[in-house]
C-alpha cells in the first residue's frame, strides 16, 4: 500500500495511491488501522505534502562502510545519530533552498523508516511491529558548516533540508533494495541496502534505547558514498527499489 499525505480543499488528508493516479481518502494511518472514507480524487488535483509530519527525524551517520571511508571516519561500535527538526521537512517536488552564506551544500540519498506506533526500548526483532512503512529521504547537509562547527546540528537543520516522499510504502522488502541517486540525470550514488552496517530494524531498536519514537517519526538509515555538492537549478532524484523516487530541485534563496 502507498500512503500519501496531501492538501485538498483546504484540508490536510491521507490517502492510498491507486493505479491510474487515483487517490482513495483514508483516516490517519497513525491512529490505528486506517479507515476508508469513501472519497477519492485524482492525484493531479491534490497538492502533495511530505508523507508524514514527524515530531523529529532521527538520522544515522556512517552506516555504509564506503561512506565511512569517504568521510575518513573510524569504525564505530554503535550507530551514530543526529536529529533533524520537523521544520526541515519538505515534500517531493518542493525546492531545496541554497543559502548563499553557508558554503557547500550536499545531497545524501537515504532509505527512511516511518514509525507507526510509539516505541521505547524495543529490540531489533520487535521493531517491525512498530514500523508503518518506508519512504525516501534526502539528508541535505551544509558541508562547509559541518566541518567548521565540528558537530552536525546546524549543518543538518536548516529549513528545507529534509525532503522526503513521495509516499509511505507499507509492504516493501528493503533488506536488499537498490538505492540510486541521480543529479541532473547522472548517477552519483549507487548501492544496495544490504550493504548497511546496521539494518533498519537494528536502527529503530538503537534509537528507541535513548528516545521515545512517536507515531509519524522518521528514522533515516544513512547514505552511501558518492555524496556531493548541489548547485542552483540542480535536480536530485533518489530512488529506492520498491519504495519510490524522491525528486527535488535546488534553488538559490535570496
């Protein structure tokens, strides 16, 4: 099932995307089993929003060995996490802002997990029961500031630095899915999710040890090698096999 979140006739709604671009409206998938509302619309007639409005996005760093080598980082005994604020989240098709004063701004293609039920201190084997589904995420990063600050908060947190979508896929098998990032049509990142150091369930379990994950929260699972700078007008497309393609254009913000 592909769940989208959208704006229609002055209301934010959820729906299930059907073949042919038809959207069947449903109740919130974060309040128990969603209920069909008996309404529908064409996808072209709704404004797509990020598929969830999380209280937080907990993202992983250095979860692919090739990216760890690329960043000249040592092996870690546990996953490394940081938080992107809710104000950084934007949707498929929204412009990623380029702030002139921040210096180099990068793309980072990632698979993300959307939490369906509150969870705290769960095991990896239990984590599946708390996951609604999966989406695609771009962990936009102000690389110059990241290096200057020596930590990641400011570099990861600008408004518009967390594109995600276009939908939540509830039945995807992400154990060995291909992840590909393209910039202006050219492949710049390519890996398989089986190359993660910690898998999605281990990630959710590790996060739940230190913070309560709420319905709608997102755990992003890290990026492979091939990160790079995006410039004004660049189109970045991130595809995760079985999950979807996220597409956004980088635009200079005056």
